[in-house]
């Protein structure tokens, strides 16, 4: 990005942080409009913390178990985000439900990736539920975080076919590969200002292939 100031991003994790790694990898490109300023985990044992340290990124732990309620935890989280002077927050497998307190403070600046084509399958066990319902197309979504669990305005989605004989594990692995592609893209769109949240709705300009489609099973020629 010649001459442009890159947006500082805090990545929130609770586990291995594979989506965090995808964001870190994308940020190595000088043309990327964001940089990872800090990785924050609510679990001190999260494997992703070591990955971030090895990449030379600052890390910190805010153990949610040390707080009496969610807002007390979020107050410290907010203070930490301010301390690192971040512009955007990316929730990458951050297993904490956010309250209106923190989502209000970071409205339009906090993103989350969810393993389903929202608004389908909010919450947990998305792949199991998709297979149980017999859907033929599944996927993942990056959205702005609001107090409505997995209900914030959608930024980008990616879809995969459900294959004959799929298990929750095989389907999850296929979806995860798409997550690693769309999360950096969504964060870049927000960081460069191409997509914004205004009055609860997505605004901005983006390109999409109007003729694109996916079917499962495949259509015959």
C-alpha cells in the first residue's frame, strides 16, 4: 500500500487460531491494508498464542474465568484494545458471547467468522446440523459483530458442496479452507473502506460475478 496507513487489527482467539494464521499470512503482503497489532486470548492455554509469538506479534491473555460477569471481562478487553491503539477487531474462533456493552463500543469495527451460511445455523455444531437437515450447499460467513448472536450484517460468504458420505469432520475441513480465504478478504474490504456499516446496514462497493452459481449434486451438461 504505497503511502497509505495500514489499519491496526487485534485478533481474538480461544484455541489454535487457524483463521488467525490466515490473517497473519495475508498481512505479510505490503499491499494488505491492515496489520496485526496484537493477538488476545481468553484462554491462556490457546495454541494460537505461540503461533502469534513465533510470527513476532504481541500477545496477551484475558482469562474470562477470573471475572464475575461478562461486562467486567469486556471492560478489560476494551481497555486492552485501546492500549494497543487498534482500529479493527477480528474474532477468529473467539468462543465468547459478546454483550451490547462491547459490541456498542466497537460497532462497525468488530468482525467475526462463523462456519455456516448465516442466517442458517447460528451458534454451535453447525456442520452436524447441516448434515442432519440434508442441505446440499453449506459454507461460512464473515459478519459484523452485534449483540445479536451471529446475527450481525453479513460482509462476505463462501459456499461448498455437501458431498455424499460427508461427516461433520470432512465437511468442517472443506469449509475451513474457505474460511481461510474469505476472512482476510473481508477484513481487507473493511480496512480499506470499501465496505462499511452505517445505520445497521452494509454500504460500499464491491464486485461479484452475477453469473456465478454452485450446485450440488452437479447439473448434467
